[in-house]
C-alpha cells in the first residue's frame, strides 16, 4: 500500500544512518531512516514513495534497487 509519493526535496545522497531525513517537496512530510543501511546514490529531487509492508514503512527511491525502513517525523 502506498502511503505517500512525490519528489524528495533537494539533493538525495542515498541511505546512510538512523539520523538521515527524507523530506517530500511542498511540506508534504518528513521521514527518518529507521535502520542502519549505507547505500550511496546521488539524484536531484528524485521521485520516491513510502510503502507499507510487513508491518513497517519503507522508502523506495527511483533509480535504486533497494529500499530502507523509515518512520514518519511529521
């Protein structure tokens, strides 16, 4: 199930650590990375979506083969 989708704001540099924030354009929401996973991928304002599966929320970013578990900040 898709919870949120759209463009991420600014420069996206992949998944890093549990302090990494992902902000959707238009003040549509901010999500924080929940698990440690480092995977570098640079993109400017990529399309992304947060999907609910297996009892958690996961951020999927266009151009990446992997996703990361996230929690909503606001």
